């Protein structure tokens, strides 16, 4: 396997961490606050602004802007209610999971999927909105970047992505500075502002601007402004979702952090709104500066403190996106574990971080930023729906749980969360009504699509599990008489020699050879006169088809107990995946054969370096160690074991790598109950790198390919629909890739065809 | 005798089923072997094992403890 990409990965991402180090990545409250609460704290930067934007459409003459403070108070009340309700969630669900877990457990699968879809979409939007707002803050201080907003925004996305691929604890310390810096800056602004206002508030640069009345000042407008202001609530969910990341006692620490965050947010939000009102900021779409920036300029002038404020605002916004980087991959992993998302999302990568989730999140957010041209207001229209769907579902689910479980004081608890659910439900309706045309319809249309996607992944995995669970097979001492080999001979070379040797050592019921090149006849006579060589007319690209037809005919003659194996010898040039590029036809042939029912593919690779000057002699290996790769007991695995038995190996055992501890216990118990008459070895893969663990394990047999051979048998699922195939078989590919260049190792794929 | 389980081998053929766990502590490795076990009951990778019993050597020269009294420690601290 080539070294260069791995080395580059190390430089950027850092050294791999073993599973045992997970404990050390749990967070103390002081770091958890910036990591999880930077989103709600940072939304202060634009919440007041959004409300004022709506109020401004009624025109300055109407005095609508004077309603900023009352609306802010209303939003603050909702925030307090939601925080209080989520404190209960955190205690009830110490392992986290947030709205998805609470909804799925208490309300059913569909509400659970709704919550999951809403949350996933929302995390993507958090990244897009926060980073865009951060760029806004920067351009309030440095207006020259205004033309390059999209590029700057995407650049920040990449930066945050890399920081997150390195792992939480380190980035946690990094993020503490801007968060506490922002909080300090805003409080400083408020204090200085209040002091100055004692003698009459300084006026903002836009004070006295006139806005035309585009909308009548009515109840609907006020509701719309209120809905806009509720952006201050976004991200409250994050702490509840990430309770498992806190140091022990987890629930208590999480609840305390929630309260602290709530208090900070409310005070900052009300303060900003008060100052905005008293400095008479008039905010509109094309304003060059954000509301916070205008307040800052009014209070501080254009000095150092002003720039500090902007820098801290931008920093916390860009890091608010980080909240989503914690939770999107975590949620994807939980969903993958419940079989609602492909298995690729389930595991932690090298740095104990869910790498696949991180990358998908970054990609989607970048697309959104680009699509909406980094316009904050446009993106926010999509933002709130998911948040309030999950708030409502989460609190409803919690209420139902209290009524069912009836812990101490359940009536009060249920009342609290029930009230919260009603309030957020009403806000949700308001948001949908007021933002529908503006962009909310996009989200409302996407959510069912995402839900459907998750549902079909789930049904597929259920279907597969059901088919595999039927223990219709029992390995019962298969013999070589059940095995037939067909050796594919593109050329008579060292690899073919090895293939013949291997096949001979097994004494199968029948061995034939197949070739498309008449020039091989003579060489074959010399090499293996005992094996009949069947000549196929060369048919160019449909060689594969001809071969498959031949195999199919042969297969029909055989009983269901028999195996038909195609042996493919390969001479490889050098280490490296360029092999596939160099011989695409071979690769395609192998892939095609795998989908032929009833046929197994045995690969005998040999690297050029491994060829000794004995091409004309055929060596039969005296020792054959058979390893069957297993992850769980199912028909595919049992079939692979039967296959291994036909080889009559020196040693036959099943091997399993990289399972989670609970899965290990289950596998062991199942193995003993099933009474499979072969040993099972379960190995740890502490770095979750199955490929290297397999390689290391195989090496203990010291295979040389001449006298000692290791045969690795890999069971695979083949599903009828091509698009479902991507949900399976990732491990098989990884293992094959690692074993390809190992001397003396033969790899057999034993596909099990599902309906 | 104490260590962390790194590898488990289950052999249903030997005398009613045998379970072997290869454990390591800082100084080296050893195999704990139980004969006639029907279930795993808590034996899994990464678990700590505190055992008492007689240590011998098997045919490969590995240190083996046969049917030891044991206590499981979940999520042991790494040294």
C-alpha cells in the first residue's frame, strides 16, 4: 500500500489514537461551554439584527423599530422556557442522542426520523449561517472583502473541517479563547454603553435614515419579527445531544452548562437589543455594517475596541459552526448504528472522530454557501424550521416519557416540558407561516426526502438481516470432492505456476483450465499435462461473457453442495493501487465474476519481486492455513466455512477483527450455541484499522507461497439492486487491498446471493 | 495475576467447548483457558482480568493458566 497519502494524512490530522484514549477526550465544563454553546451564544450577533430587518420593512415612520425591545423580551422568555425544559432532557438521557433519541423512543419511528432529518439539515445550516455571519462581521471592519465573500466563507469551512478532523480536545482549547473573548467583548460593550447612555446615548451612523414602508405594521409583521428573533435559540439542543462528551457526573455538568449558557445568551441578547434601540440603529438589507458593528462604532468610535469586537464576533461565529461539527457526525453515527444510514458512518476514524460525517457536513455546507451567494438573510430563512421541529418533538417525547415512567415529581416535570412543547410548537407554526415563501419551503420539501432515504436504508438492512438469520446451513465436514476449480490462464507465467501448484495440493473433484490465447497451448502441455486446457475463441471484450456462460453451464451440472471456484493468477508489478489502473480488464473480470451466482473467485497474486528462477517447476504447498473472516453468524459466513472445509487445510479457523466489546460477547456466545466445529479467534484492532490488523495476524503464519500458504476466505453479500451494493462489503475491499501484495497469501471471495 | 484481554479463542471441539483469552500486562503475555464453558459471560476484548490459579506451559511454550478463578474489570486504565 503506498505510503505517501498516509504520510500526508498524518501531517494534517495527527497521530492515530487508540480506543483506550477516548476517556481522555471527555470535556470539563469550562471547555464544554465553548465547544457546545458557541452556537447559541454567537447567534446574538445576528438575532437582534434579523428582527430589526423585518420591523424595518414597515418603514421608519411607523415607529415599528421601537418594538425591538418588547419582541426581544418575548424571545428571551421562550429561550428561558426551552433551556429549563432541556435541563430535564439532559438528566433523563445521560448518554445523549438529543431529539432523535427522545422522539424515536417515546413517539415512534416516524417522528424519530422527522427529528433526525430536521436536525441533520439544521446542522448543515448552522455551519453555513454561522460562517456567513462571521464573514459579515469581518467585512464590517474590512470592507474590501465584500466581493469575495463566497471564497472567504468556503475557506473558513475548510479550516474548521481540518481542525475537527484532528479531534475535539485540542480544538476545544483553541475554541475557548474566542468564545470567552466574545462574551467579554459584548459585556464590555454593554457596560460602556450603559455608562455612556447615562448622559444621552451616542447615535448610530444609520440613525435618522429613512426607510420606506414596504409592509403595513400589523400583527403579522410583528409575528414575523418575533420569528426572526428566535434565531437566538438555535443551538440550545447541542448540549443535550452531546451529554456523553462531558466529564463525570455527565448529566449534572451538562445541566449546569445549559443554565450558564442560557443566562449569558439572554443577558447579551437583551442588552444588544436595548442598545440598538437607544442608539437608534436603522438596519436594512444593503447596510454595510451589522447591527452589532454599528452599536460598536457608536459606543467606541472607530478605535481599537471596535476592531476587537468585530474580530471576536467573527471568531466565535466561525467557531459556532464547530458545534455542528460535533453533532452532525455524532448523530450520523447513532443513525448508522440504528441502521438508518449506511454503515460507513458508524465508526470513529483515526482520531476518535467520526470522519465520514465531518466530510459530508463540510461539503453540504459549502454547496449551500455557494448556492445562496453567502447572503446571510437568505440562508436564515431556511434555518429555524429544523430547530423548532426538533424542540417540539423532543419536549413532546419527554412529556410522554414522564407520564409513562412516572419518576418522582413527574406531574410538575411533565407540565414543564409539555408547556415548552406547546410554546415551541406555536413558534414553529409562526415560523412556517412567516418564512414559507422566503425559503422555508425548501426545507419542508427536503425533510420528507431525507426521511424516505433513511427509511429505505433501514428496510434494506432489515431485509438483509432477515435473509441471513435463517440458519439453513450447517458446516458438516465438506470434502475436496465438493470442490471444482477452473483456472483462468491469460498467460503461462510464474503466477499460473503457483496457481497450478495450489490447486494440485487440494485434490479437488475436477480441475480444468481456460484460455483465450491459443499460444498458451504448448506451454501448458509442459506445465500441467494432467489438466485439460479449454480453448475459447478470442472475443475481445466479451471474453468475460464467454467465461461466465461456460461457468454457468458447468454450475448447472453440479449439486447445491458443490463449490465452483475460478482461480485467477496475477502478476503484479509493484506495491500500489496503480495496479488496478494498469489492468482494468482483470479488475472488471473479477468484479463481474462475483456477481455470477454459485461461483467463487480465488485470487493468487504474486509480485514481480517474489518470482524465483523456478518458473518451470510447479510446487505444491505442503501447509495451507485457512482463515475465514467473520463478523457475525449468518448464512454467508457459514457458506464461507463450508468452502474452507473443502480445501482440507492444515489449519482452519475463523477470525474476527475490530468488533465492539458487546459484539464480541454476542459473537462468542452465538458461536458456542451454534456448535460450529471450528475454532474462532477474536482479535482486537485497537486502532480500528482492520486492514493492518489482518495483515499483522496473517504474518504470524510466515507464508512464503511455495511451501506455506495462507488462504483468506472472505464471505460477501451480493444484493440484487446495484445501488444497494454500496451499503455492504466495505470491509472486504479494505482487507483485499491490504493482502494483495503480501507474499504467500491467497484470497477467496465467497459471495452469498440475497434476493 | 492481572492483565487486559487482547485476543480470544473459542474452540467448540475441545471438551464441551473451550475459551482461551490471551492477556497482556506490562511485562508479557499469558493465556487463560477455561474448559467446558457454554457462554462468554463478560469475557470480551479490552476487559481486564484478575486471576488466581496455577501457571503452566503448553506445547508451544506459552504460559497458560487453566480454569482460573477470576474477576472482571471493565474499562481498565491504560498504563
